[in-house]
């Protein structure tokens, strides 16, 4: 089914004079209201269900890089000029003359804002960038396991960025040495721990009050050479506009009538243009049936072999 066909179907819940595609100049906003209901339905159906699109994504991690930038003592802004590279965003760094590891919080054009103010002298300084942060594409909704370095180790997930910068045990213990920590009382300087990443975390980051949140995947320690990171991911649901009438709605196994349309109709009842009030109860019943059917679907019913001890 195309978006245009679904649009025609859902517009029948509006008054007859409001059902034109594209909108009548007399009744603007009707097509947009239906598209909003379709997108809302797809977001519900594609979140944590069997319809969710999953795949493997690969990313490049780079060796430490040194560039020059202009800094001011006591300021959080650093002017990189032509030395700025988009991959620097979110990464750990060290400004020559400063005493602490810093992090690039955000950037406007080629001027970056750091987490900490520069505590060294002003001027043009060398800045070492450790590539320990990846800004994820906007269509990635979730990072799943496994996450690993190609040709290297699996990375262990950590709950937050604050739990990354920690020392690990030095004893090899069947992989558990990567998740069992040794308490320390200070942050380790990144320059002393660069190597092969062992840990990762995914954070929602918002650079200011009005910025759109972005997802970042951070690793620890930072890589000491160029590496390829592989991650299993879940993608966000597709989003349509009123001009996408020829695009196909990605519904598996032709579950349009039984799942997609009932859920889209349920979302459409929230529109101020909805006029089919006598059908609201039947739409609600069809919605509940659609969700129950969706939850019963599973393309792989076998969960594999599980070995349990006779006595626990």
C-alpha cells in the first residue's frame, strides 16, 4: 500500500468536502493531520516489535590526531578554523599548556565549545584529539549487542559515560576482567590509557536548551590506531510528508487491514478534523485487536537450546 492510498482511506473519517488530495485551499491542514496519524502509528508499530528494522552498522575509529587551534585562557571556546573535522565532535582532547583532559561539547561552524575552560595560556596551541566518541546517524534509534572491534574484542556496555573512565583488572579471567573494575580515586589521563577500546556507552546528548538531542556512542579507552567498530542497531521508524504519496508503507506480510489501518485510525481520532465520532468505539476495539495481533507475531519462534542443571 502506498501513502497516497492510505491517505485516501483515512480521509474518509473527515467531512466529504475535506477529503481532497492535495488539500483544498478552503480546508488546509487535512492531509498533514492524516500524515501525522500515519507517522504516529508507524512509530508505535516499529518500536520494540517484530517490524523493527535491525541491521549491522560499521564505523571508523581514528588514531589520536593533533591539530592547531586558537584558545583563550579561562574560555571554553576553541577556534579550530580550517583544522576542524566533524568527527572531533564529542571527543576527548588535551590543549597544549592545559592541565586537564577536556571534551568537545558542541560546535558552531568551526568554533567548538569545551566542557572545561582552558586553564593554560592564550594563543595558538596544539590540540590532541582522541577519537572516543561517534555521533550516530539520526535514523539509528538504539544500539544493540554485539558491539565489537573488527578483528578485536567485544566491547562491554556501561550504563553511563560516568562509568567509562575506570581502571580494569589486570588479571585475565575468561573475559570478566573487562567488566570487573578496580576502584580508583581519580580520572586516568587519556594519554596514559589509549589502546584498544574495551567499554562503550550510548548517550542522548543535548548541547543547549533548544537543540535537538543526538545520540552518541562513546568508547573507552580511546583507540591508539585506526580501527573499525561494528554494532548491531535498531533503526527508527520511517517518517513521511504530504508529498510522499507514491512511497510504499513498509508493512510485512500484508498486515495493512488488520494492523496498520486500525492503529492509524486510532491515532487519527485525536485530530480536531475527525468527524466519524459514531465509529470511535469500533476503532478502539480494532486498535486493541491490532496490538494483540502484533504482539503475537514472531518470525522466529525457536529460542535455541537451553541447558539447565537437574538440581539448582
